[in-house]
C-alpha cells in the first residue's frame, strides 16, 4: 500500500501545486522564524562566554555573591588568591579586574558602553595570540587595546588605530575632577555581547589610574592547574581552603553558569525560547490547513477507495506522505534564507551568528514532527467514516 499512497500523494500535490504555494511560503516563514530564534539564542550564549572562553585558566575564583559575569562580578579580597596559590596543584593564580565603563564617542561625544578588563602585565592571562602579542605595549601609562569587533559606534576608533597607529578615548565619569584618557594602540578580535558593545583591555596599573578602583578588589581569580593534577580535585581543595568567602568554578562550569543565567533568568532568553515554540505552532497550522483542503477536495475519491476496501492505515500513509513532502520541501529554501538572515544580522550586530550543523539537524527533526502532528489533526475527518456519508 505504501507505493500506492506515495504515488497518489505525488499526483495530488503536483495537481494543485499552484494552490500550495501559499502554504509552502507560510511553512517557510515558520521555519525561518525557528532558525532566527535559534541563531540569536546561540549568539546570546556564545557572546556571553566569549571572554571566559578566551581566558587561559582551568578554574575561576569569584566572590561569594557572584551570580553571573553579566552582572559585573562582585569584587573580593586579593588576599584570597594568595591563599589559593598555596593549595597543592596550582601552577598560577592571576587576578582579573573587570568593570563596565562609559567612554565618549570620538564622533559626537555620546556615551559608549564597554567592558574594561585588566591583569598584571607579567602574567599570561589570555589564550588569544592577538591579545598576548600586545601585552608589552599596554604596560606604558594610559595605554590599552580594543576589540576590533566592537559594535559600529566604535568603528571610528578602530579606523583611527588602523590609519594613524593610535586613538585617544575619553573616560566618562562624573566623579572625576579632571578628564582622563586612554590611548588605544592596537586591536584584537573577540566580539561584543548582548549587554556590552565593546571590550577594552589594559594592565592593572592603568586600570587603577583610570577607574580609581583599588587593586585589592579582584573581579575574578584565574587558576592554572599544574600538569599532572586533576582540576576537579584542585578545585575542591581550593573551595575547602576559601570556604564561604568565595566560589570556585571549573571553566566548563563557569561557562555553563553563564548560559544558564541567560536561558532561565533573563527576559531575552525566554523570548527566544518562545519564538521557537511560536514557529512550530505556525508551521503546524499552515500544514494542517493545506491537508484539510486536500482532504476536502478529494473526499469523494477517498470514499471510493474506502468502498474498494482500502483501510484507514492507507489514508494515514497518504496524508502523512503529503504533509512530509510539504514540510521537507519547505525546509531547504528556508535554510538558504536563514543563512542570509544570519549573515546580515552578524554584519549589523557583530554577534556570533552561525549556522550550526546540530541546529540544522534539530530543526529538520522538528519540521518532520510538525508534519506528523498536522497529519494526526487532518486524518480525523476520514477516521471511521462511512463511504455513504463521505459521498454525501
């Protein structure tokens, strides 16, 4: 019966192909909506962990009230890092200072938000070569480097660095009696997040000169575990040593904490999840409507087949074949359009929007399930129907 059902499904679809154009476009819109929501959700998570992922550390030490990197890590005493350094298995413990700052746009003076990160010049802190090779340059007073992938408002600063070799930026702080400046001498590539438009990196002394934040107030402690030691065991030992005065994370745990924060504790995370659900519902509605119209148009032919002895199983296969063809045919052009949306959005926002194979497979599976659900909704009209009633 399956070959017969497939052949009949093909004939019915090709016979009314022009009428199905609207349905296919509707299903495509639903699939593109799902891809868009998944893409921005992934960009949210990936941008949230871009800085932690770039840090050369196996463990992270945070303050006792630490909740998320997005909340600007609460400071803790630097003396805790000296205690952690005495734990067996630690190779290096480095302080990382971070705060959100406002700088003046060189274009019109309006305020730009940026992360300011700082660390000791002598301590390896980042994994990225384009950051590490400029460390010596930022040891000079009031020198810093900036993320080339910061949002477009920072582009004038980037262009000045590329053309002239340096750009001066003004630090905006109402509490300062005198204007403070930083000289951006080099660029690196990291990318902005949903909450911060750019990233500037300097050394701890320049951090203190600019912000006035004491260097005994650390944002994060970066622990490098010695070769041959289990990071989990070292983490537990440090946590026992520091007790309730600090929280200790493995690198994977720290990044998972950031993703979970955005997924469950921010409105934007819920919005993206809801968008995926809406896309699924819209797709089911369009496919169900198309199947309903096909069944309605061919109800007498189906009645004839039932009178000839075809059972409900045959009609389920027939309607399922039609719905799956609609779903799958809509999927592939949707992937191409979504790829274009990703490209345009990534260019405009500088967020890491990428078409991932795992997401493509997941959405394809969802599309197939959409077709099957629509089949169950559409087949009810034929279930246990009497041929005489169908003819009437």
